């Protein structure tokens, strides 16, 4: 992957390539997580072609190719005719937000309370599982601190959660503790 990253950055110096507006200052083109790769560029055909050239070169050298069944293009603020041209160039389907990566839903906009249902749902699932057990007060407190608040803190380390969601999590924890 280091070779691919290096080639992407060399290709980014070409006049045809344009960075995604939010990635320009840090010169971010790619993010790798285990065996997942995310590529970022401005939503124009010339930038997509540069990425495709690098990926084709990488494929020819290492024998690794894009899995078109698992890969998609995601757009924000791109005209429909431009989208179609880019999808045709890359031979991929268009993805729909929010996309899930490593179990975390990703979206291009700020999180709102209605988007945080997944967090509340996960906490309620845990509480439902624990409700059938006869736990002491200390046992319930330990589960809250180590699991539920850990889950909340994990999500808060990734996103700025709406205030009413953090209040809802606290309410669920209090209900479980004193219930």
C-alpha cells in the first residue's frame, strides 16, 4: 500500500488532478483501514482519470484489482451528467450515504439527532441483554462505566454528538442503574 500511496501523491502533482476541497490543505488522497481503501478527489472527470490510471498501474504491477462488487463511488454536490461520466470511467456503481466503515456510519454532513439512532439502538440492545440478569448495584454500575459509557465515549471521539443524544444515553444509564 505504501507504493500505491506514493504513486497517488506523485500523480496528485499533475495539473489534471484536484484534491477534494476538505482534503486539500492536508493533501489527503487516500485512507487505508486494514483491507479497505478510501480515495478522495474533487468531483471532476480529470481527477477520476488520474486515480484510475494509478489504480490500473498498481493492478498491472501487483496483480491486485478493484473488486467492483464491493467498491462504490460517493458524490457530494456533483452534477448528474458528471456523476454518470465518472461512474462509467471507473466502472463502478454509485454509493449512498451513510456508508459503513468498520461499523461506523459515515456521512458528508454534520450528525443530527435523527442520525444517531444507531448509538441509542446499540445501548438499548446491551441493556435488554443485561435486564434479564440479576445484577447487584455495583455490577450494574460497572457495566455502565465500562461498556455503555465506553461506547458513548468511542462515538464521541469520532463525532460531535448532539447534546440531546448524550442526555438520552445518560437517561438510559440512570434508568438501568436505579431500575
